[in-house]
């Protein structure tokens, strides 16, 4: 653990997405083009919050030397950057994407942006949430690693540093898998990695003074032309009342009526 | 005087009344189904389920008022319901009537972060509010363990593990919107007001805090918020006996050390917690401690308490610093109720709630343990000893026909002993159904008579949660 010889920079880039707060009851817009976001509480994507927490813990262990929080979108994204800064990130980068283009911004665009930033900032590690709770894509970490040709360790539930490598325990369908990845690497966080600290009032005050740089995707040479068109957004069908059945014969006849059996 | 009110005959809820309620609220907000009524007829206490005749879910304060007016006109009981997590049978509909489930009114209104206040409706639970606030650096620290409705907590004057530092609901409710028995809607501190202090008129807010639904229905509460502490550290300290653990607490408080939490668990409770929450603490009287504040201050406080503990024969502190570890520790503490119940499968539990001056605490706990042994029942003890408040979770044994009798014997002795040293029979759970006689002894006849006068004035038809809190006068 730690580095030998003169202190080398270990910069961690953390992706922070502004999403509708998990506790909000989401409503579909009457025109079915999307969900209602006006006047609705938004916050930092919970998995990204876990990523920030992990980065801060790495800095407290003197493994990371600087934490840079990144968010792509309209001006309101700066709110989540301030949250990240209050938790312990050192500075922020806001990639400005206006509202109309933000509606069609996809992981493929974000991962190109993160890849370019990683090169510019000479990052040793990129860490993002495994997925955003609005689109549930679970693509950004993987695509970013591909663009950079870096190793990826996704669904991390434990991260340890051993010399030049990372030992990451991943949550997979069959249980837990531990892998060794060389740095620099891209990681995505799973729920059980840590419990993020609360931002305290003094830290929120200090965060107001930390720097947030603004850039545009074009400054990084990234094209954010729309790839995907949303045709329709609908609520799931309303749950129907159940029917109490008296006996097996009735069950069979109802199944037959509904065409589930012959 | 009380005789008049308790003798009031309430009317039945007829089909016509149900139709009237459905007309006011919409039929989807009214239910007479047996499962809805059963669910709304009991809380976490051992008091038998007494289902209401009908359950309603109003969505606005105006509708709450309309329903109450109908009930008042027909002399039908109204019982407010939040999360049903009370310990004293407060929601049991012992005289039937209408249970008013307020959880559909679930908005968090008017977060004034820089003024440290927030206004909530009854459907907002404690953890919902704290999650909502989590990126503001603020929190509402009254923590009774259950994820209760904040307005319900106001109604029972709830407290919890953080009271030693932050106080109880009494100190932290700045304003209430209440619907009275005649349907009038009032704001106890005036509409939209919430200052840190006021001398304006009678303290109506604290009249309703702790009134357990007997004076009006709370439909909105303005709460005081606090900044999250910069540093938090939790520790466990084991002691050779009860006296040394409680002495440590008393001496810590008398030194003026600002503790955030001091919780006592006796060896029976540690054993239950170890089993239920998969911990491995030494099975001996223990203190769970929490320190909050700036880093330097926390370190100083830790040193000071460590010295006191060691003087009393306490062990080294076992630390829980990371948020996950602290949450696990305090969850185990809050799961004490379930941990105790699982000592005997199929049991139900009764919690005592004696709260005494801290100088009397050691003798009260030690005497209580002797009573538990004499009665031959299981009664692990856990307590907010920083407030002089301790709970014995007395567990009934379904296989022992004498178990309930023995438990009542212990509970009564504990309560009376608390009263005899100048304490109260209920520090935080409320009077509800079971502690009415003790209230008479505690407050005295004249005090209780005054409470009946207030009750009669505010609720002349005795519809507001009848049968609760106030005892019959001799």
C-alpha cells in the first residue's frame, strides 16, 4: 500500500450524474415523450455517490492524491458537483450540454468525454456508478474502458490497492469474483462498496470555494450527435384486481378461458 | 368531572355514515375490509387489537376537517393513525369509530435550510425526511428507533437515543397545524411561523405535543433541524456489573461532557443482540457510546470518558468509525425489541418506560433486575441512561400461564419505584391505554382534573381517541 520514492500523482476522475431523486414518484408527461422533471427533486445518482465516497476514502488512505468530479449536462449539474465537493472531491469539471441536446445524451457520448478527460487530466483511475437510476444503462464504465483500452472492474464491492495493481471484488450473478487489474483502470461501483458520508455544513461552505471548470464537448473533440430517438414513454399497465378461486376445477377453467392452457 | 365525559355513549358507524365519508373522500379512500380494520386496530404493543369500524385516508387538511365534523355531529370516535409503531396502544379503537390514516398526506413542505426548519405532513417518516435532507448537511435527530411518522412522534412526544444531546419532540417542534374536534383548523404558533423562540401567547404547540390524539388531529408539523456533526465516532465499553456502567454514565454527565448517545444494555440484552444481530460483544453490562463534534473536541471527550470508564472498571473502547460499522451498531441497538422477542418464539413483549433523575438510576435498575429475577421472567434491559430513562422488554412466555401476571407485577413495581424517586412512569412512550392509573399517581388528582377540564373544553363529545391517556378520577 502507498507509493515508494517521490510521491506520484494519483488522480481519480469520478463521473457524477444528476438524476431524479430515488424517493420521488416518477410521472410520465401527458405527451408521452418522457417523464416530468420540472419542479421535481433531483440529486446525485446514488451509485455515483458511492463512487465519490470510495475516491475520498482512497485519498484518506493516501492512495489517491486528487479527486476530480465530472458532470455532463445543463447548468443545474453544478448542484451535484457541489455535493461531490462537499463530500471531499478537490475540484469539479462541468461539461456543458444544453437542455435540448442533453435529452439525447447517451453513455456512448459520456464515455467518449470521460476518455478524453482522463487523457487530458492524466488520470490514474476512473470510477463511476454501475448505472444511473434513471436510464439503468450500465454502459458508461465499460465503454470508457474500451475507448481508453484500459482494464475495467465493474460492480465493485471492495477495492484494494496492491503495488501497481488493484484487487477488486465484483458482485456477479454467481456470487463474488475477485480480480486483479493493472492501473490505470476504469471501475464501476455496486451498492455494497460503501455507505457514503453525509455532507456537513462546514464542508458545504468550503465546497463553495472549490473550483469548477467549464468545458464543452466540442473542446474535447467529442461529437454528441443524437444516436437514439425516444418514440414513446408510457406508464406500466395499472394492476388489475385478483380473483379468488374456489377450487382446482375453477382454476383450470379460468386458465383455459384466458388461453394459457389448451 | 371526568365521569361526564367517560359516560358518553358513542354512536355506531352506520352504512349511511360510511357512504357519507365515501362521498367526502372518494370511495377509494374509505375501507371497511376486515384486513384494513385489523391492521389499523393495533400497534407494536401487546394491547389487544381493537379494530375501528372503518378506515379513511384523507388527502388534504380540509377533508380531515370535514370528516371530523361528521364524526363530531354523530358522536363517533376518531383515532389518528400514522405508522402504527407505538408502544402503548394509542391507535386501538377501544370505542370503535373511524380510524383516520393520515399517510396519504405525505409532502415535505418548506425546507428552510438556512433557518434550520422544515414542515412535514403526517405521512412523512423520519428516515424519509433525513434522506430528503441528506445533501443539505442538515438532519432531524430525534430517533426513537422505529421509522415513525414525524407527526405521530409529535403526538406522543417521542424521544430516542439522541435526546441526551438534541432533546425530544417537545424541544424540536416549532409549530403544528391541528384539526380540532369541531373541525376548526389552527396553527399553534400562527400560520407559517417558526422562530427559534417566542413569547407570544400560550404555548399551544406543546399542549398538543404528547396529547396522543386526544385533543386534536395533527396534520402538519414544523420541525427544528440541526447540522450533521463533523465527526462521529461510536464505541462499545464493557463493565463488570450494572453499577459500574451506570455510575460511568452519571459521572460523565456530571462532568458536563457533551455525549451524543449513551445507551446501556444489560448482559441479557447483549446476549439477545449478539444472537439476533450477529455481533460478538462480551456478555456483560455494556455501554454503547457515541461522540459527535469537531475532531479535536471528539478526541478530548473520548479521552475523558475513557478515563471515567476505566476508573469504574470498564474495558477499553471497541470502536466503530466507518459509517457502515456505526449504522450496524445502532441498528443492532434499535433491533433490541425484536432481539428480545426472539428469545422466546411466539412471545409478545411489554416495554417499561421509567425515567428517573440520574442520581437514582443505579438503584432503580438494580432493583428492577432483582424484581425480574424474583418474578422468574425474561426481561432484558436497554436504556437511554443519559436521560435517566431505561426500558425493560418483558417477554411473555406463551407456555407459561403465569407469565403475563408476573410481567405486570414487575412493570408495576418498576413504575411505582420510578414515581417514588421523583421520576415519571413514561419517559417517551406515552400513557395510551396501560399507564392511566400511574398518571393519576404521578401528576396527582388536581393536575389530572385540570387535564380533564382542558379535554372537555376541546372535545366536549369525547370523540378524540377516547379511552386513552386520562384516567377516571376517584
